[in-house]
C-alpha cells in the first residue's frame, strides 16, 4: 500500500483497516485490543471507540505509543501513519519481553467521525487534560471577541463587519497575540471555540485510565501524537507542552533528529496552551518513569483558512444544518483544512510520519538509566 492509499475515506474505514492489519501480525507478536467505546455513534451508526492496541508486553517496562485523532478530524494523517506502521514495520518488529508498541487510534473518535476538531460536548480534548477547572477562566480578549469568533449567523454584511473588527484587532495587537487568544483554551463558554470543558471528558478519563493500567511498571515511555493544521504546508514541527527545563523535553529531544520545541517556552509555532495531553499523561505515570512526548504538527493551509474553517464548523454545529448545501460545503472545507486532498501533501507527510515512528522504535533498545 502506498502512502496515498493509506489515507482513509472515513473514521469507520480507518478503524476497520487498522484492526485488520494488526490482526495479521498477531501470529508472531502478542496483540491485545482494549477498546473503550463512547455512548454516541457515528454518522452511519458505527461504534465510536478509543482503540488501545498493545503489541508486546501487557505492562511493559519500555514502550512507545503512536496516537491519532486527539483533534478528531485531524486524524486522517495519524491513521495513515498507523496503518503503514502496521503493514511495513510490525511484521519484522522484534520486541524484548518487557517492551511494547501501542497504536492508540482515535483519542477523539466522535470528532474524527463527524469531521470536527472537538468531541461530542464541543470540548477540545487537548485543552481538557487537567485536574482543576475554573468555569470563569478565559482570556479577556477572547471575551471581547466572542461574538466575532462565535457568530450566530453567517449573514454576508454582518460577517464583513466582524472580519473588519478582527483584522483591526490583529493590526493593533499582532497575529501572535491573536493566536494566543484564539488557541490557548477557554473554560467559560461551552458553545465557543477552543472550549476546554468544565470537567474531564469521557475520552480523557478513558485515556488516563488506560495509562494508569498499562504503564504501572513503565520506566521509559516515548509517545508520538499526530496533528495537522498549523505551519507551512507539508512541513512538520515536533512540539512539546513541557517547559524548557523539564527532563521530559530533553528526553524527547534525544529521540528524534528533528528538534522538539517547547510551546510553553515560546520556542514553537504553537503558543502556550492549557490542559495539554502530554501534561496529563506525565501526571498519570509512575514516579521515576522517563517520559518523552512530541506532538507531530503538520502544516496544511494558511492559518486564516484553517481559522475560518473552524469558525464555520462551530457555527454549523450550533446553528446550521449539516445536511443542507451550506452544511455540506462547511463539512468538506473542514476535511480539506486538516487533510488536504493534494497527493504530494499526503505522500510527503505520511512518509515523514513513518520515519518519526522508526526513530522512536530505535529508542526502545536503549538502556534505561537511573538518572533519566
């Protein structure tokens, strides 16, 4: 299968193909599939589930996780990489008795199936990994721009006025500041963009439970989570939510040849964010476990186009009809914004993604040092 062919047409197809590919290696590697299903269903009535596919030791000392679909509709690339890993790397993979490779498919299966970045409760899961929630937490400039970023209609004249107001804000404060306001995560407006929730979401609880159960004996864990939408088209940046002095960031930087940049330290294309997945996992691991994680972020289209797609999708979910012509157009634009149809983009990103997994696999054989 080529890189382009590995891209699925839907969440359901992605899930079925990956589970089938993994079953083919079960004759030579121990395989366990722990699926945590949601109460909601997909557009065709299909089951929506986090599939935690363990190859190797059930409670490993050393492990690699490759995850996809944290941001739902961004899951196409991650699924393609996972399928290619299952087909190209797993058949010849040799694991020690204490090692495991885990393919975690669709952390946010609802968003993946319905082409949304958020879950069934409009929650951005990558802002939801926290223990304490303040329902008033929100950047003051987000409050000021709320009606601009979360319109109740798409009337052309009112939209023209809203975008003029947004352009004026960016001219006055700069694009980087707008990105911070728009992206950091807010906990005040459940119907607004970048809502981080007011409690841990079901998928968040499922994932933290899986981490606590399977990594209770872990001494070394590397983790690669695939994302799309930010940056130059086809380019990849490896991002960490850890501060620059965190030993976990240093460990992640030792795994991949590409630099791993700290969003918290202002080194990344991403601004500092709240409630990140990697920070939640770090808190759930046993004391002393050496943990290195990177968000592999692949650029798709200019930030303005991606922002417009997200904004229209949020309007559609709360005020529109997914089945009318406007709804179908918005839905199609969401797919394009996070998974471009370009064959060159798909080949380039999937090939690079498999290479990142190969580099991470090499770290499984490194000795675990007491000093981390």
